[in-house]
C-alpha cells in the first residue's frame, strides 16, 4: 500500500515538473497573434480590461507590429470581436518614435484619441502617422492603458 502511494507521489512530482517546463517553454514561444520577443527593441501591452487587448512591438530593425483585438460587447449584433493586425516602420526623434502605418484600415485619430491621452503621450500627425513618447511607462491607446514591457 505504502509502495503504491510512494510511486503515485513520485509520478505526480515528476509530471508536475515536466508540466512546468512545458508551460515555461510555451510562454516563451507564445505568439498570441504577435511576433515573438526576439529582436524586439520595445513593447507595450494592454492591462486587463473588458474592452480589448492591445500589443505594440517596436523591433530593432525600425519596424513595428500593432495588434488590437476589440472584444464583442452586448450591443454587438454578431457577437464577434474585431482584430486589427498591422505593421509599419518607425523613426527615432529623441524620446519619441514616429510610427508610419502601412495603409491602415482604421482611423489613427480614433485609436490614438486625444480624449484618453494628452499630447505628452502621443500626437497623430496624419492618417498614417502617429508620434509616441517612449519615455513614458505607459501609453493610452483607445482609452486602454498599455504598459511598457
């Protein structure tokens, strides 16, 4: 009886160690609709909320990837979430990065709405370009706080 309990305990311990390793590896390689962290210069990720999930990654080669998933609300007829997944390039301007979106299918002025963040966080320059202040620890996007990673 004690032998069976000892074997069962050993199996549980060994399997839990293996699960932890798998979990750590899967978290490292997890993409969640965004590129892995290799080559990332800077990233912003939304804090928990019921409106959406936002991820902005700035890569060392002066490109970026912007992913935004807007959760479906009770008012939505189809009950489906909306995804925005786009890329672009950026240039440096001191503590600011100027993001040039490639043909965005959304309004930058709606996403980077001055109602949710003042000019010390971002400035919409035109319908394809926004300037963000990377010296800040957070970036308000669509009214959602995105924390610097």
